[in-house]
């Protein structure tokens, strides 16, 4: 039986958000829901940004953080399965008005399917990248979600072809990041020299990502420190991973050349001239800051082979996918050598110094992308949830 809510009464909303990016997206949606219903109750799995919106976290979102098909996933799978089993039982008992799965499709789609079959309305926030890889997920989405909230404008039409209701709500990062970032102010906040070039080094926000990516990134940083002595290099570290990142920097003999700060990734991207960055949501953030970048990625070899088989497009980085072109270099797996990464960064640093047409064209394309993604995401998402609840 569907849960019944008297007209005008604030809904009870269950949510699951995995990892840092999901926590941000979910917190913005919660803000929109609280604008509509000031007393909305929310609970489930989430992170600190959601908690700041009054979210009752039964488990922390970090418990769901895994990396591809690596051995880490095998080790942690049992615990994740048990969390989902316990969460499903509790939700079926408490019967919220709506369940919203934020990204984390491997965890959320199966959970949503079971809840929907039991009469609980379900929303999936962030369309899985069926246009990039794993197109077989479309059937899971159709079975799992009453409605999908999409970050990119082409996604609702794609879902509609398969009978799935969806709403384009824009990408919330486009509303958070200013159209004209203040580089000087960011450098002041970070204590950086205003007259020397800055490289932002972002080796990922997950423990397993850092394990695979930080070493070649830091080895490239060592080469850059030798070849460009005045280059300032900053690493915004997730607080929980800062100690490990500092350890890897020492192992790579680059600790004296890197400035490692706790969080502050947006300040670091605003302050930098170029970024060396792991593939993921952070690359879209860098594009919205209109910063040239070198995208690098490395993972367990088994994960790499499996992903290559399911890949539908030639691009991996979000800026390239959205621009439908290799507007920034991608150095992946065996190609992500320290020398290759350093050389690609040096090319961008030279372009920045010269202010040439390549850089100007990139900034123009990133500016157009920013405008296309900026919408009132919290309000649009909350409106879609309200319509689903009737």
C-alpha cells in the first residue's frame, strides 16, 4: 500500500548518498525541500553536508565508498550488502513518503526497485551514465525509479525513449561556482604568491583512488618542480586522507614542493593556472572554473579491462564528454606515466604564459558549458519531488 500523507504536511524523505559528490548533491536537494516544507524530515545514509541540513544519518556515506572492481570492493562487499539489507528492512517498516537515491547506482537501484515494489515512491537523482557505458542499466532504472532527476540537458529525452519519467534540473555545481572566479582572492586565502604560476594537483577523493593515482601524480609533480622551480603546487586533500597523501608525497620525494591543504578544493581550483586531476566530478568543477587541465586515471588492471569492454564513447573525462571532443588531454592507465603527465602540464603552462588561442578557445567552450548547466537545481528538484508526491 502507498504511504498516505495529509495535504500540506511535510513529507518524510529517505535518502542514500554515497561519497563526497553525492553528499553535496543531496544537501542541495534537501535545501530545496526545506524551502518548500520547513519541517521536512530526512533520514538514511549521508555525509556532513546533509547533516548540516538536518539529515538523520543512520550510516555515514563513507561506508559506501569503493573503487571500481578492485580487491577493495571484494573485501568490503559483505559489509555493504549487510547495510543495504538492514536499511531496506528499516525503510519498509517506517515507510517514508519517498525514497531518493542520490547517485551510487550499484547500491541504490536495487534498493529502489524493492521499495517501489512495496509501494514506496522512488526518485533517482543523477541519471547513470548509460550514454557513456553500461547501457544495460536502462532496464534497472525503469524498474527502480518513478522519476529521475537529471544533471545534463540531453538525458530526459534519452530516458523518455525508454518510458522513464525524468526532469532536467541542471548541475548544482554550475550554481555554486561563479562565472568569473576570483583567482587573486583565492590565492590570498591560500597564502600563495600572486605572481608565480600555480598547479592544482587533485589525485581523487577516495582512498583507493589515491592509492592508485597519487603516486604517478606526485612523481610528475617532482619532475615539474625540477623543471619549473618557481611553480607553486597545491593539493586539496580530503581531511580523512590527508595523512596518507602526506605520506605518499614524502615517498615520492616531493613533500617540500607540494602544499597540502585540508579540503578547499574550490579555492585551489580558483587559484590555479592549470590542474592535474583525476577523472571524476572534480574535472567538471575544473571546467566550470574555466581552468585548463590534464586528466589522469589509474585503477586495478581488472577494473580497467572490464570498464574498457563496457565503454561506449572515446572520452572518459566529463569536460570532453560534454564538449564531444578532446578539449583537454586524457592520460589513462598505462599512458598515465609521470613523464607524460608532466609534459602535458608543461604544455598548458606554456599556453597560459603566452595567452594563446588554444587557451582562449578552451575557456570559451567551458563558459558556454557553464551557462547550459546553470539552473535553480534545488527548486527544480524539489518541484519534481512535490509533483511525484501529488
